[in-house]
């Protein structure tokens, strides 16, 4: 068995305060929630999030994430993210705004590039440098040289003429990605929406994979075209069934809508959030405790139906 | 089976969805890039009634999606279910620059008379302000694609000029400056073609690039539109929309969104 397989606690210990952290999945899909709860238990500080900040909200409320470079900080159909809104208003969360493509093109560091020409934000105030917060974000970064000196630069295009916008790339210190299946050597198989997890896994210095299940490497290698991340990129593997709850994991389980609605209500003040954290993160001690608290009935009600990849809303309802 | 429904028998949001679906008729066989909420409901209604060959795409890397149920997550399995190919987000969203999409949808907190949309901050970014969701894929779509903007019709949301240009309309920001310039000067293709609210449809004057009221939903008065618009709105070209048909409301309620996921009614 590979020595990459570790406990969730060990894996999350690899994340250092002030790290630039890529958190995998997108918005409310395949978000590594078990790892995020463990970051809260370990009291991480000054992490810098990237691209999209959504169900990571409790980690913002707990003070783990204090900066964000990306395009979207909200809970999608669930509306305002309570802790993101509160911490931003108090000046405890710094946000650098980008468009969606640019918030993904920053991972072109995966190809060894320090910048790319991007024309995805022309005409927008996103290109107005007076709004940039990179200097403030650099102050909290552990590896200060990884935060670009400016948000964008204007250059003359020597090849085709005209002006171009250069976007600097960013190299995450660590990527934490939740996948459906990981082989014992680290090969990952993702079902459904990928986000840009593959690109980010190539960009990050260190890659932690949490997975619904660890499967034999050979099983995944029978169909290598279906695999998303090669074992060579993966440093640590943790088996965490239901490890993205309450987000949705294609082919495994559906979004826990009631859980998220309840969270949004209860996280609206810092005092209430602390009560929520005590109930769902600290008092349960670990992921097994969290699952026990959720209970088998609730988890089974979310389980995806084979052939769909999700649980149809009227499935088996009488 | 043409049978008109009285205005009191449907909600303003249902009317908005129906008028958008009718607009999509001209895009049958072509590609739309959409998000969750009203746009996805309107696209599905259009596919049932007016544009059966409409190709619906999402910035989640999902091409020609089928939507077996109304999705809540833009990045979940209801989106990737039986789509043509599930690649990464860049594959689909960078398609805007390739010109792959014939029409796109934009939402936000404010739209101004030039069709600029703000989904970043309300107030002064460098002073007192309230933070919103951020661009998401809006800027990437709005820079290159013809767009339909969807906005609740309220004075503070349909404004003279947005507090922050997240997505450029017809008069937008010159890069690396505070200057406002014509969209064409920046070489941007596409641009907003209409704003759909719960009261009316606005389009943009070819010369002035300003929004004017094109279609008023049945049962809505001009005074209601004037008092809910944050600038002097031109109503001289306004006509009342074709009545909503029974089949449109029934298809929407019984087939497209039977569980009323987005609280349209």
C-alpha cells in the first residue's frame, strides 16, 4: 500500500498559515468540506483562497481564510454567504476581484508560465487598477513572492499589433481536492463537473486528495482516458466517504439543501456561527463523528441513483 | 391552441420567463450560454415550445446539456447529465471569445441605461459599499456575446449609471483608466440586446445606445415603469406585449418547473 495514504488530520497539518490554497470542486459541487472542517479544528490562519469562495464560508467565519483572489464569493441559489459578507464588512477578509476565466487562467502556472495574455475583462472595472488589493494580500501571504506585484499589465502586442492585457499566474502552495475515486498510488477519477481541478493539481506545489473511496490503481488504469489527475501529481491521499457533504458529489450523493439553508440562517452573526461550529465541527471531533451526527437516514436520503448521477426529486416518493 | 390568459392568472416573473422564451425562438438550432435561475427556466420553456433545437451550454464545461430537472447547483450532476461533453470550466467559458455562443444571459444587482451591469459592489468601492457576489462568468460572457439582461424592476436597480462596471454594456470603461468610452472603440463584439424585468422589455437605441421600453407586459401601466426606473426612460416606442398563452403557462408549470424550484409563482 502506498505511503501517500494518511489520515485527514495528518494531511491538513501540511497546510501552513499564510498559504495560497486551491480548494477543489466548484461553488456547491464536490467541495472538500471534511478537509475544510479539519482546517477549522486545527485553527489555520491567513489562508488565501482562489477562484470561487462559497461553501468554504464557515472557514471564513472561523478566521482560517482571510483573503480571496477570484470571481465569485456567494452561495449561488442560496444567496449571500453570511460569514464572507460579515468578515468582508469588518475588514477581516480581503477580496481581489477577477472574472471567471481570469480566475482560472491564473493556474497556467501549471505550464511554467508566469503570465498569459487575457482579453476577458476589457470594458470592465476589473481592469481598473485603483481597486486592486494585492498589496494587502501580500502582507498576509507566507510566500510573499508568489503574489504578483500588479493585478494586470498593458503591453503592445509585437506579433499582431494593438494592445494586450497581461494576467500574472499564481502558483498555489497547496491544492485540496475531493474526488470520487482515487487509486492507491494517487490516480484520480472525477465524475461530472471538473471545475479546473486538473489544471490546479498541476499548478500547486503540494496536492492533497480526499476521496469518496480508495480503489485499486489497476481498476482506474484499465481506462486511463477517464482519469483526471495522474498519480505523479498527488502527494497525499485520504479516504473520506461523504467528505464533501453538504455539497453535491456527482454519482455519489446530492446537495443537502436543508443543511445549507439551516447553516445560512444560523451563521448570520458571529456568536451564532460559533454555536454552529461547536455543534458541527468541534464537538463531533472528526469526520466520523460528523457523519454519525448526520445519521444514516439523512445520508441515505441524499444518495445518488445509478443511471442519473443524482437523486431525482420525485424518486420513490409516494 | 391559442388561448390567452388574463394578467392576474400568472405572476410577473412567469411573464418575464415567457417573453424571454419567445425571444429565444430566433435562436433555434443555435447556442446559448446560460446560468441558473430564470435563464435556465426560460431556455427550457423555449426548447419545449419555440426552439426545440436550441443548444444550452453552461460555464461548467458542459456542452449541449439536457436538464432532466431544474438545477439548483450550476456545477452539479443535473448539468452534466447526458451533455455532449463534460470538460473543464475554461473550455466552455472561453468559448465566448471564440464566438461560440449566439446569445448569453446576465444577471446582477444593477443595470444602467447603457446596459452595463454591476454584480460586484453597491456604493463606492474605495469608500462605503456593500459587497455583492462578484462577476462569476458575467464579464466573460458580456465582453463578447449578445446578451439578455434579467433584472427586477426597481428604481435602485435600473439606474442611470452603475456604481461599478462588472460587465460592459454599450458605454464602458477604457482599460487601465476611469474614462468611459463606446464599446466599439474597445473592439468588443456582442453587447446587450435587451433588459427583461418583471414589468417590461427594454431594448437599446441604435444611435444613443440608451435603453428604451419596447414591450410592456399586459396589465402593467406606464406610470409603474416610470416610477420604478432610476432614469428618464423613453416610452415613446412602447407597445403592449402579445398576451400570454395558456399553453405557455401550462408548459411552464406542469412540465418545465413542476416543483416551482425558483419560486416563479
